[in-house]
């Protein structure tokens, strides 16, 4: 919580999607109301590294609950819809599976 690394890991994975007020308000401040020209990280290897780092963070239950409470699922949901790289897609699905357990 002190470092709040979650927004820093999620920001490159976020696009310029608009979310409803309720979902948007639950996101970390750094991920709310992103500009229209916001693009996701282009390199699929970097996206995989970011997703794998998040996966490591959710290995413990308190971290999983903390990350879940930050409404990270909506960023991951939109990334999953957008993702074309099979390795990054699998990493995203793995992370979502752990979060919804």
C-alpha cells in the first residue's frame, strides 16, 4: 500500500476506454479519466512482464484482495478484449483466474 505499485504496473496495460462513474471511481486515481490518446504498451513482451509481475503480487490472499478492491479487473477485461498476442493473452487470463478465485 505504501508504494502503491499497482497503478504503475497497470497504466501501460490500460487503453483509452471510458468506464461508467461507479467503476471509474473504484480505480486508483492514476487510472481514472485517461486521455483519449492513451495507448497500451506496444511490445507484447513488456505486457507479459507487467502481467506476470501482477500475478506474483496476487500470490498471497491479502494482496489479491487489495488488488481486487482497486477494481483492476476492468483494466484487465479491456486488455483481454484488445490483446492479440497469445502469450500475453494467456498471462492475462492466468491473472484474471487468480483474481476471481
